[in-house]
C-alpha cells in the first residue's frame, strides 16, 4: 500500500484536528474571563494569554496525548474528528515539535509580564499538560490522578489568569475554582467510560478501567452534583450557576446502569456533553456580565 506524502497542507490539517478545535474555548475562556474581570481592561497580556490558551496550549495538551495514545486510538472507533486524530506515525515527532515551538514565544512573553507566583502556576499547568500523557509519569494511566490532572488542564488557566492579574483571593472566589475543578473531574471520568474497551485492549489504565464503567458514571454524577452545591457558596449571582449542572446530570443519568461491555454507548452522552458546554458557557457569560454590572 502506498503511503500518502506528508504535504504541508496535510501536516497542518493533522495538527488542526489533533488540537481539538471544538475544545479550544474550554481553556481560553477561563483565562480570559478571570483576567479581564480582575483587571477590568483589555490589554496586550489579555490578548497574548488568550491566544496561547486558545491554540498552542490545546495543541500541546491533545497533540502529546495523540502521540502517546496511538496504540489505543487505533482501536478506538470514535477517534478521527472532534474526539481527536489518529496521527500518522510520521506525524509524531512533527506534532511534538509543533507543540513545543508554538508554545515557546507565548510562554516567554507571559514570563516577562508575570510574577514569580504566576510563573509557578503556569509551570505547573504546563507540567500537567505534558505529563498527563508523556512518560515517565503518564498520569492518565493512574486512576483518579487521571481525572484530577485532566481537571487541572481546564481550571488552571483560570487560576493563572487570576494570579497574573493580581486578584484578591476570597473564600467565595475559591468556591468557584473548587466547583470548576469538580466539574473537570466529573467530565473526565464520564469521558473515560466510553473508552473502557479500547483502553483495556491497549493495556491503558484509567479511572474507568480500574473501577468499572458503572461505578465511574456514578462518580461523575456525584462530582457534578458536588460542583453545583459548592457554587452555592460563591458571591451573588454565582449561586445561580448551580442550575447549570442540571444538563450535565441529565446527560449522564441515562448511563447509570452501563456495564463494561456496553460502555461504548456512553459516547451518546459525551456527544451531548460537547453541546451542553456551549449552552453552559453562554449561561456563565450572562452571570459574569451580571456580576460585572453589580460590582462596577
């Protein structure tokens, strides 16, 4: 069989798919919202930071994952689109170089404009981006640590934005971050359910392979519910965000009795999850605008 050449257009397309464009906003938005709501202004740091968490950060996070999850992805029928690329082996070194080089200028700028605390948060965020998938740590194969690390990928940009902007930390603000973290843990755990068969065949451990599909679905439900409860402790109108967990609970609930043998059916719920994120993001935006007006 003739192997198609790696033309520049094909390389860019593979990198684009690998970066999960549908998820770009999930990391850029938390940073941008946290930063602009603290500084109350649009500046170059906001623009550069948002662009970094929009594309290079996601290329690093998902591209590295696609390289080191190659064997599992080959066996996973949902790969090859919004759920990620099955990269040509020849793309592996290209992807790793592209991820590192695309991040470098943004990180350099953010270090220059930041403080030691912001450096520490950014370094930790990138550490978990790399070692979630890459050896020797490969945290995605350590049950429970996989869900926590995945959550860090999404709430750490918000924490970084707050620290970079010099936010004053309160327990109400802390409640928002804890709720965000619980949402991330729940989302990763439920996402892992659909991959039980492919991960076991490839010898990859996860919270779902370790605890079983049904247990993991219930764990995700508990974490989503806990996220909503914790939001009740945030400053007004933050408690209203507790309502936003209801669509997630509704999407996961039908799979509460799933077995390891039927775990792939959870993909239906995961597809709904991708759309729910857009609706929930809109709701969060309205609440943030309301909070902005109340505190102006």
